[in-house]
């Protein structure tokens, strides 16, 4: 290891390695990468360039934070200096090297930015609270990232901007360490508007500022973030269209309703390596669907990350400086500063890992920031109990950390590369294609979960058994509370379940309101058939179909059905219920002025339940259909 440290700090070798890192990325630029994503960049950027952000975005399927569209528009502007983006045969060619170079440049620059941040931390370690390791250690860490095949795959090959989001977030943290909280808040918001996943670091980031710089620093950071948010979205503010901004920030919540988007995690295992073929609305535990269980698991993990950062008994108390920090909350010692940074980076890693490993709809790339955070966490872990840094004492630990880090990176590279070739096999590394085997992917999932478990074990000094048990217990209690109707054998309104899919011939499916509520609450606010009013039910419009996974948990479906009172005189429909593809009930023709019909339907042993409304054979004019007081009885 000492030979490696000596090698990387030699000026000639330093420049050589930088050149190699750049050359490898330049060689990858002509690869079409993840062609769908690159096509989205083209479409979204050109729309904003031509029509402006307010008018341009609605013309596309844009689903990133709104201000990111400015970056994409800049790509289109740069392209227009060299070629005509309206020459569609050329512009939309997947092998358009000019556009590939433009769209991959931000990620490539970000990789070198992360490299520079690590070096900056090493050079300023004493001033900002990081361990004062010999500079070759930080230089080695920086080159390990820069030469990592994982970093090259994500940016220069794939064409994604994960590294861009990470480097901006790191700069925000550097500003905190420089005691510039207002600027840190500004940069954090830019990071979040660049890569929405940075939103999950917000609570621990601002908690860290509070601990590190006090309440005044916290308020300055919040002010900077709020000001930047409105500044970046000023065009939408002026056009009174903040709903568009809100939609872009929340739309991804259920954009891909699958167990796992090629993320090798808990749900990849549950789906049997078919994460993108299984809905996360399937019941997982009792009547709690997979998505909800995943959110509970992530929330509990996030609580663990916050508790890891808290002072008091989570800090070792055998040091006078740390005891004073516990009592007074003041930073008066490098040891205290180092402990605070260690717990903060640990919290970031826990939060990012939980986001990737435990929630459904997790993308393969969501673990990318962990790979960077670990490089900054490593020096703090190596020196966490040492008052003085002695090279011969830390070298063995440093070697162990580097070996472990490389193995983790290779494991995650396997995940990311498989996700890439799953869509574009010819754009990946050919000799690795044969390793995309379901059994191996499940083993990789188990390994990644195991690595996270080992990381928590390393933190056992900070995450005590009662704390860990409390977080797990909260997750279990949330699931039990959700399952109480099933446990107590009480009826469950079907509106409490999330359908796997739902379609309506007009408007959209409404819960506890008629379909006309799709167009505004002022239209009509109550479910009713022939003026018989109901508090619970589903308002829809023929032809309509709703599919639920009830996982053989129920025996009877009870419901009233009818045409809603706000339907016109031509309304006529038929209500059908299917269980696992077999018809269980048909209402016959139901017309507008008939009273509600009641049905008790045997659903014993049924896994997949379908509620279908057809148009009655005369078209779907006025077919405002209601499923009323629809309940499932265990």
C-alpha cells in the first residue's frame, strides 16, 4: 500500500493518471449509452429552448425537477452552435456523437469535481475537522473514484447525471465546513433541483448544520434554500403555475409502479429477479401492499440515520471534550468535530442505502451516492479513536478499507451494468453480458443487503441494540396497525386498497366521490344513486376496469352498484366482478333511474380481483358508474 501512496503523489504519475481517467471517458463518449435517457435529454432540452420552460415542459413527458430543464436547454443551445437541432434525421440519430459529447460532459466534469473535492478535504483537513492523514491517502481515495469503472459506466457510458448531483451536494457540505450556511443552503437547493434524490438528504443535512453551526446557522441555511427554490422556479411563480413545479417534485412517487427498477434489493428478491414485471401494489404482508411496506422500511431506516447523528448517549463519553459537547452542544475540539462528521456521514450512508435497498420502485442508480460518501467516511472510520495520526498505525486499516471499498464497488458495478444491458445489450461490456443470470442477481441482492448490515454492525458503538430494535419495532407496529382490520376480522373498504391498475372511459377514478369530481369539487361532491347518498365508494365511468391483489385474504365482497345521480338520462351500464379471471358476479343492465342494487359475492381463495363496468351495449354516454360501500370481509 505504501508503494501505491508513493506512486500517486509523484507529479508525473499524478498527471499520467489524470490523463488516463480523461482518455477513458473520452473513448466512451461515442457509445450511444442508455438511448432512451439520451433521447429524453434531446426532447426536453429542445422543447424548452424553442418554447421556453413554462410552455415547453407540458409538451413533453418531463419528470425531473423543473429547473433541470435549463441545463437540458443549454445542451440544446450548445448543440445549435455546431449543428441544426431541427435536422431531425441527424439530431435524433442515436449515434449523434456531437450530442453525446454535449450531454455527457456535465457528468465527466462532475467526476473530476468529486476528485477535486476529495483533494480539497485532504488539504484542508485540519481546518474543517477531517483527520489529518498524510496527503497521499486522500490522493489515493480521489483516484480510486476517478478510475472506478462504476463512475465511468454511470456518466461517460450511460450518460446519467448522478455524479453531477453528488458533486453539487458535496460542495454544499464543504460550505458548511467553511461556516457559510447561507451559501450552503443555496447550493443544496441547486443540488436537489439537479437530482431530485438529493431531497432525501435534506433532513440530515440541515440537522448537521444545526449541530455544527447552531440554530442561527440552521436558519441561514434554510433561508438560502428557500430563496433559491423560488428563484430557480421564478418563471413558474410569475406565471402562477407552481402546480407544475409541485407535479415535477412529486410525480415520480408512483411513476414506475414496479417492485424494483433493476435495483438489487429486498424487492428484487421478493419478485424472484422480475422486479420490473411485478406491481408493487401486490399485497406483501396481510393487506399491506409492497409499496407501503417498503415506505415503512425506508422510514424506519431513515429514523435510524437521524438517531445515529444525535448527541448524548450516542457519543462515547470517556473524553472530556465530547462530554462537554454532550452537555453544551459546542464545538471546541477537533475530536468532537471529527465525531460529528463521522456520525453525519454515517447517517447519509444509512439514508441513501435505505432508499436503495428497502423501498419499491427503487432505481438501479439510487445507490451511486453511497459509493462517494464511503470515500469520505473511510478516513473518519480509520482514525475515529486516535488523537494523533501515525502513518504506520493506520496503514493496515486503510488497506482493509480500500480492499473492502473496491469489492463493494465491483458488486454495485455488476448491478448497474446488468441494468444497463437489460435494455441495451449491445452498448454494454460484451464479456459481462453472460453474467446477467437471475440466480446471480438474487445473490448480488443478498450481498448488497449483507454489506449494509455489516456497515450497521461497524456502527454498533453508535447504534445500540435498543435503538436498532426500536426502529425495527416501529416498522413492525406500522404494518400491524395497517393490518388490524384483517387481524380483527373486520370489513375493509376497497377504497383502502390501492389497485394494481385502474382505467375509466371518461374523467378518472374517484375515491368517495363521483367521476365528475375529476373536473373539480364544485361539480359534485357526494356519491349517490337516485339520491341515495353514500360516504364510501368508487366513482368511475364506463368502460372501466380496476384490478386488485387481495391475496386470498377475504371470503366475501359486498357492494351496492348504480348509475350516479349526476349522470345523464342515457346512462346504462353493467357491473361485473371477476376473480382470477373467472366471472363471479354480473349485475345485468343498470340504468340511470334505478335504485342501487346490492350484491354479496363469494371471493374465497381469490388472489386477483377485477371490478369491471361495461357500457350496457349502447355506448358510454352518461355512464357515470358507482361502486358503493364496496367492502371485503375476511
